[in-house]
């Protein structure tokens, strides 16, 4: 907005002197307010569409093995709580979940909508897949049909199989934090950072810093992540940090 005020004020000054300066500055302020309001409305629509797609695709994935378990329903409800969804927002989320369970649900069309909403932002796609994986793995078992479906969803929104493995490693790592370190947890830590176990310390540090920058909640919010999903974004940065520390500790003791 300040940029518009300055530009229009200078134009006004050039053509109308001091009076033109005031008129131009006022016009720039008015246009800036209108533009800001339109951008906020557009951002809200994107965020609402993103949330609806999250829960409709979740309903479809949970139905992939032929039934929706109590654990999967509990995960959906816990996610509603984590995102502080109440009243109408919670009702819309439940309705979207049920829509995804319907036989006539068009998964490919929904994934195309996610692509449009995220504008192919890699981290937003990964957050989307992370939520889906959390839901379908709630019963402790990732059935073959569910695994095939999550790969289909990931590819549909532009994620690679490697990105899916990275997200799976994040979820494994979160569980490992409460169960102590292990060889498998260390392998997952390398997957989280997207580096091999023979990478140099400098390469690992560079990967860590890049991921922390890409996944910063404020940066994701600016790209369209709903404010209600800030806790999920913060959990991602926490796991990236945990993975980095796990590797540093293992290398320090080696």
C-alpha cells in the first residue's frame, strides 16, 4: 500500500504541485485498501478450499481399504481439535469428509483442485500428503490399497514418491521421539533431511537450513496455508530439527 501511496503522490506532485501531492497520495491509499481487501478475500477462499479438499480426500483415502475405522475417525476429530475448528467450520469439515467417502466422489477432480489452490507450492503439497498419511495410518496398519491410493494422491498433486518417503520418515521420527533413538530412527532422520547417510556435515547442515526456511509457518501462511494449520507446520519444523539433532548426536558419538 505504501508503494502505491508514494507513486500516486509523486504523480500528483508532478502534475498538480502540493495539492496534487495530497490528492495523489489519497488516491494511492484508497486503491491500496481496495487491493488489500480483494487479496484477503482471495486468500480466504483459497484457504477454505484447501481445508475442504484435505478432508474430502481424507474421507476417500480412509475408505480405500473398504471401511473407515474408529481410529481414522478419531484422527479426523483430533485434527478438527488441533485446527481449532468449531461451529460452522467443523460442520463443513465433517461434511467434506463424508463427501469423500461417497461412491461418486471424483478424486482426480479434487486433486486437480488442490493443484490449482496450492499453485504447485512443494511444501503445501507435502503438508497436504502428511495429513492424509496421518489419517490412514491411524489404525497402525498401512494396507496395500491405502498405500497405492496415497501414491496416487501424491502424484495427483505433483509430489514424487521420494517426497512421500520423506513425509513417512517425518511421521516415523515423531513416534521415535517418545521411544528413544534407534538405527531405524537414524535412517528416517536422513530421509527427513533428504540426504544420504554418507553426506558431509556441511551438506547435512545446508539441507537442514533449506528445509527450515521452506517450512517456516509464516512463509507457508503467505503461500496459502490456513492459519488453523499453523500447529501442523510447526510440528514439521520441529521434526526437521529433531532429525538434524539425531544425526548430529549419532555422528558426534561415532
